[in-house]
């Protein structure tokens, strides 16, 4: 049996680790840390987040695909 537990590293506590150990006693566990996809960076910056929301709204309204180069952002 394989189980995937997806959790933000900010939420990892010793209690959670102990619970996992109790759920899967004497088992080998792989812990894989994956980098964020960039969404955290964009949403963490109010100017970028507002621009993204605006473009999503425009897209939903007009159903147009907006094609930009990175240097054209803000």
C-alpha cells in the first residue's frame, strides 16, 4: 500500500511526524520536497497578484489568450 501525504513544510511538527510513525510502524518512508511552481511568488506580491486577477477576469470576460514575454510583465 502506498500513501501520499501532501503538507506544507510550515505545518510539519513533531506531533505530525509521531502520528505518521504510529500509522506506519517499522516502514520506510520517502520524503520528497518539491519546489513551488511560482504561484506562491506571484500571489505573495500584491502587485503581481492584482495583475494576475485582472488578467484572469479579462480572459474570462473576453476569452482571449494573452501572450506576453516575461519582461512585459509589470
